[in-house]
C-alpha cells in the first residue's frame, strides 16, 4: 500500500519536471545535461536518416560502377552530398522533403493521439507476431504505393513501419541475446518468429543498475522477450520484464526495473549504441527490400532524387483551344529539345487535360518523348457552352504531382466548377505548388462583359488584375504565388517564356508581393552570391515602375531596353532577366500604379528552405505532428524549417510577413540539428501571410554572406479546427468511413461542411453542416465507396472543409489515403541455379561465363520482374508452363571480368527472391529465402562495398540537437552518432 502510493507520486513528479523543463526551455537550448536524459542518445529520426543516406549512396555507387562511371564516395553523407554523387544536386530539396516526410511519420507513431499506447507499434508486451505483421503488411503497402507512384502515401507508411522495426532493437532482448545483426524474419511475412519466451523472463533490479536482470535460462535458451509497458497500470504478467523508465508503471511491480535501450541512461542504456547500430542495419535491410521490389529508378524517385523540377500542364481541350494546344506543343518540344541531357532538364512531366463534362486522367512520365507523344495526341473539340471543368482538372494536378510543383493552366474559358475553389485553396496551401494561368480569353471576356449590358462592367474590370471572368484564376494564382497572365491567342507564345524559366532546376523565390488594392510602394530585396539567373516578374495593367540594381543603375517601365536588360511585356505580364554582371546586393523596385499588381523575384540557387506548421506535444514525450490544416489563430504558431544547402548556411531569422503589407512578425529560432530549426511565433497576422527566412553563410570565407528566401504560397490561420484520422487502409470494392471533428475557439453557430475527393469516389453520410457551441466541437463522418477497379497502391486525397458562420473564416484537413488490396501472396519467388558454365582464362576480358536458373512463384501472384543487381552481363528470360505452374527460365552470361551475379526476382505484390553466384569464393550476400551457392575456382574474396563516410548531423561545430526526442530514443546531442559513425 505504502509502495503503491509512493510510486505514482514519484512518477508524476518526474513527469512534471519534464513538462516544466520543456516549458521553461520552450525548446530553446536543450541543455546537454538534463538530469535524467543522457546527452548523446540517438533518435528514430537519425537512425532513419543515416540508413536512407547510406542505402541511397550505395545504390548510386552501384549504378555508377555498373555504368562504368567514376564514383567518389562523399567524405560526409548529407542530403546535399548524396544528391550530388547521385548526379542530382538539384534534387537536394526534394530529398530533404522526402526524408522529413518519412521521419515525421516515424515520430508521429509516438503521439498520444496516434499509437503511443498501442504496444504492437513498439514491440512492447511480447507482441512479436502482431508487431511483425504490422511491419510486413505496412511494407507491402509501401511497395504497392511506390509502384503506383503514390510516393507521398508511401513515405508516410514507410515512416510508420520504420518506427516499429527500430523499436524492436531497443525494446526486445535481441541485443542482450548477443545478436549484432538484424533479425531478418521481421521483414519476411512468410517466416515464423520462433522461441518467444513462454514463462518468466526477468528478476528485479534497481533502476540505475539493471544489467543482468534477464534470467539466465532465457539467455541460454535464446528465448525472445520484450518489456511490458503501461503508463496507467502497474499490472503485468508474472515474472515478465518491464520496459522501464518513469512513465512505465509496470516497472515498479516485481520484477522491478526494465530492459529498454532507448537512451544511454535507460535501464539497459549501456547497450543503447549496440541497439542503434543494429536498428540502422535493419532499416537499411528494409530499404534494400523495397528497392529490390520496385527497382532502382523508382526507389530514387521515392526518395525524392531525380525530382529536381517537375513540369505540369493542365490543358483545356475543348473546341476553341486548338491554337493554344499548338503553342503548348511548341513550347514543350522546345523545352525538351533545349534541355534534354542538361542539368536543367525537367525530371518529370505531368499532363492533365480537361473538357466539359470530362476531365483527366492525369499522366506522368519522366520520359520526354512519351510526354511529347501525349501532348501531340491532344485534340481540341467538344465542351458545349463556354465555361469548362478547369478546376476539376487543376484538382487532379494538385493532388497528383509532387509538392511544390509549378503548374501551368491553359484555357480560354471561365470555370464551370467554381464550387471547387475553396478545396483548391486548401490543396494549394498543403502542397505549396504554384499555379499560373495562361488565359487567352481576355478579349472575348471583355466583349461578353460589355455586350451583357452591365453598366459597371468596365469599372469592375479596372479594379482587377484581370478580367472579371478570370477572378477565380487570379485568386488561385495569387494564393499560390503564381501568375494570372492574360494574353491573346496571337501573343500567347510571348508569354510562355515563364514556362522555360519555371522548368529550370533549383528555382527559389527571393521576394514576392501582391498589392490589391494598389498602393504606391518601394520594395527592397537582397540578392545573395549563390543566386543565378535572377528573374523579375511584374503583373498588372500598365503599372509604372523603376528597378534599381545594387550598383545604383535604374531602368523604368517606359524603357523596354535599358541598362538592366530588356523588359518583355505581353498582356498584363512583364519580365526582366537583369543582365548586369554584379547582381549581389540590395535591389529596389518602386511601383507607382493605380491598379493592382504583383511582383515576384526568382533565381536559381542551391540554398532554399522548406517548412511545415507543426503541433508540439509535450506529453508523454516531447514530439510533434505536422498539421494537415491551417494553424490555429490567436495562439502560438510553431514551424519546423529545414534548410536546403545547410552544410554551407545557417538561418538567423524566420518571419511571417503580411501579404497585403510588408509588416512582419518575428519568430524565435532554435536549431535542432541537421539543418532543421524549430520556430515559434507568438503574434501572427490576421490575414494572409508568407514565410520569409534570412540567413548567412556559415563559412567565414564568403564575402557578402547574407541570403533571403520567401515562401510563394500565401497562408493563413483559422479559429476553426478540423481534425481527422484514418483508421486502417482503404480497400478496392469496400466502403471506408472517415471520422472527423470540427472545433472552434471562437463563436459558435452553424458551420457548413464540405467533403470532396479527387477520384470522384461516391461519398455518403456527409453532414452538410454541424452545429457548434461557442468554443465547442462536433463530430461527423464521411463514408467513401471505393470502386472495385481502383488499382492497389493508388491514393485518394480527401479534403474536409468547415466554414464558420458568415463565411469569413474556414479551415480544412487534407488527407491522403492509400487504397490497397489485401495481399494473400506472402511468399517470395524461388530462384534456383541449375547450371553454371565457366571457363575463365587468366585474362578475364578474353573469356566469358554463363548461368541458367529456374524461377517460380508457385501458386502465388506470379513473377513480375527479374533483374540483375550485381554483375554487368546480359540476362534473357522466357516462360514455360511446367505441371500447371509458370516457370521463368533465366539465362545470364557475362565476361569473366564480372565474376559474380545476383538475380532479383519479384512477384506481382513485391515479394523479393534472389539468387547469387560468384565464380570466386565469395561471401554470399543473399538474405532471401532462395538458393545460394558458392562454387569453383576459388581465388579472391569478394570485396564488400565499404564506405569510408561519416554522416553529418549538424553544422559549424556548434553542435545542435538531434531532432526529435521521440519515444524511447530520447535524445539531446549529436556528437555520439558522429563518433559512432567514425568507429
Ligand atoms: C541560367 O540560364 C541560362 C540560360 O537559360 C542557362 O544556360 C544556365 O544554365 C542557367 N544557369 C543555371 C545555374 O542553371
Ligand atoms: C553503409 O552501407 C554499407 C554497404 O551496405 C555498409 O557496409 C556500411 O556499414 C553502411 N554504413 C552505415 C553507417 O550504416
Ligand atoms: Ca471552350
Ligand atoms: Ca462547356
Ligand atoms: Ca509470391
């Protein structure tokens, strides 16, 4: 009784202490010496990141070697250095974004409103079978999603799976059993998990000294066990080990203590680094399995590499559009022809046609010739009345292209599907893609307007950037940081240079402003020395302006050709590519216009930033969740900012800048490691705003080390909150119910609800409104019917919107959900080597060898691909039917200079089998359930692919903090990993 009274108090005191420290620190300066956190433990995030960087660099290395290219392993593995050696420097931003997406979903597993309390997600409570099933079913979702190019959904699922996989090494006794390599069965659905401890496993220990608390019989018999964990109850099965730590009440019950290796100061903290090491290897093995299943090029795209610039066209294909389509054809051909093979070549092309009533489908390809054929196949006809389904097409483009894509919409008509506008604004805010419109209806719109007999037609028109019929386009362009360009069919070709600019790689926004209503104003922006190809866009009806360079030379809008270059004007759109040699320094643009205008300054640079609004969770452990909605008004806003190119720069300021003025709201920064910063802003704008960062070069050598960047998307906060969490995965042919909650921290009333999805799935049970009390909340659901024909691995984006009474304030939640068919084939294909003929002479280049193998997937889903992973010979396959089973006959032949081969056989659902053969007495590397033989004329051992690299986790000596202290890998410092990697 005494004891049980005392313990909860101790627990809650240390809990309060955590909260107190977190609050008093407000995430600034996490000290190296928390009394109960050690300063150099490694987090889930770092484990994932190290494995991703290493797996990716190894892939690029083997690609380079097999193509006969030189490969120099970077001294330090960072997103930037790995992207560079993968010949994809300009993809560093997308690579960071992908890793962030994976690691934020990994961290989210520990959120109290997600899976913190579910033991299966952490291999607590000896839940080995269900934990393993979570991993293998999750991996099959990842594979299916990658195959369908649903990369964002795949990244989210991968993060979740990795959390569970990594926890195994900290929470079970795998390390204590003496293992220093991963447990392969955790990622193999077809193998069993044996020898799970069936009786008592631990003896009591004193929290600070728990070494040796696992019973000798367990260790001797190699029984697998894991710690029990419960934050609310002292109960656990008799004699079982606990997880341990202050939050685990079971660790106060006999046998006391715990076995986790989450941090250096955990009960088994002396084995923390061993667990980290094996968790990194296990993460790498899982990534290799996915790589084998989806192939190298898909794997690289999944990681965000080769995703430097994506060009997306949304094209009106109705009858009146043949001129415009011809221009799209011309400009795509010209971009493709001029850029193919250059670093500025778009890495991916996306096309969405729309008509009326039809729109879509979206097609995406990384093959410029396929894209040209797609564009050439477009014809203009149909459409009926003048308005067309433009917004529906744009919705597909926003949900189907990677984040931050430059989207171009071509149309000569107004939108029929105007009700989608608010959904599109939500998607723009979430994807941060920019949407520009090339509108060729300017004259016809004016004619229609005046012939409509409206007295005030011209006057209204004068107060807009564009014609009134194009208002929705202007609003969407403005919100996204794009342009609404009004031209005639004849002048359209002069405006398409914007597409050439946008298809450049490493495009960054230096500065952007919109003044609607117009205002006389002088803007200044700083151009840093990393910026190239500075481009200034000004949109408006006859604005008058003066542009002044840092050296003081000026050019006005009335001088088309001047000291700074040639100002191209077409319709309402003005472009200047300053051709002065010294562009570094402060530029000024003074605008004197009676009419609304926009200014945008772009350049190419490898220094940029990414950000997300996040919600911090202090309990049960410091953690965060990325918001899929607008942040909450009248409260602190927290951003997680990642710097692209962080090896060379650091941030000094992050501000929110009001979109309608230049008023800025300053944030407080805390560096959290590997180029990430946590930014807290206590006072925020009431209307739209953008995010601006300012930083400096971290190397003292650089002169003029400042830089500034700005988000092009306009954002806003809201007093309405929409939250939703999907339970499980959608299946083709089934219905799926999505619960959601709408809440307000303002006044109550009737809130209008809108739910939409980008795949036209039929939705039922959706309330059209919910009634909320002041400061209250209400629940709703949406039930989606998933057609049976939906491909497994595709995704659907659901947008749930709630509008406060009066319509002035609204919020949304945007959710991307995977549609995955139940997988019944869990067995990898079998590969059997049937013969090897090698007669290699001493001069290997004069002789060759060959091998034949039989492969079958039995009664499974069937072999989908056979590829060569090591070796550069040629492979031929054919299929025969043998006793009712398909057998693939593979024959491989190679030069004797390429003495080993690994064949990778993948079935239709992504199970991977391999067979390996080396003419040398090699160490077989097969990890799959297949035949592996090593034979014959033994000479040299195969050289393992070793990397002499270290993984860099922080910059400029001032070691920051590993982010984030997520459950059971609580952390503070970065030195340990760095040192560990150097061991
Ligand atoms: C700048 O633009 C020119 C012309 O479009 C191009 O050749 C050059 O590669 C660009 N610079 C960079 C850094 O991409
Ligand atoms: C990186 O991968 C190589 C080859 O798979 C491996 O030998 C090495 O240990 C890995 N390094 C780390 C830090 O995981
Ligand atoms: Ca039309
Ligand atoms: Ca129409
Ligand atoms: Ca199979």
